[in-house]
């Protein structure tokens, strides 16, 4: 039995043949593999902070530039936004997959980042 995913192939070779009930084992391995994939596909929120009385307007303007960058680089990113944390602190943000983060981070130089909870 050969599966497209190399992790499942490895599990199959190591464990599948040794257990008495291969169907249950397959589902357990499938669930574990999906958990591994979801960990690798975690999303990150790249954040730019703006302070001062014009912070909200500046963050909105920065979001325009983020959207321009996405179009220019043909990125598959659909989540950008602005949040007003208080009267004098606003953020502009961009949500990216963890595996695509490094080149975007290096090009755009966000002030900080965090794991995105959808």
C-alpha cells in the first residue's frame, strides 16, 4: 500500500504491518498527519504599529500599500486590515501562512508578529 503523502508512507512502514487492526491504525495515522499539516499551515499576523493623533489615518494609508504589494508580487493573501487600539495607537496588519512569511517579512519589515487565531 502506497500513499501520496510521505509521512503516511513512513507511518505505514513502521506501524501499519505490526498492528492487528489496520483500518483503525490508518485513521489514527490520518488524524495525526492532519494535525501535523495544520501545525505547518499556521497563519501569522504581521503587524505595523502607528502612534500619535494621526495613527488611524496612517494605518489606513499603510494598508493601501500592503494591498499594492500583494498585487505587485501576485501573492495569494486576502486578509489585511486596520485596527484602532485606542485614540493614539493603531495597527495595520497582513495575515500570511507561516511557510510564506520569511520573504514577506524581509521585504516589508513589520514591527512585530503573532500567531493568528481565525
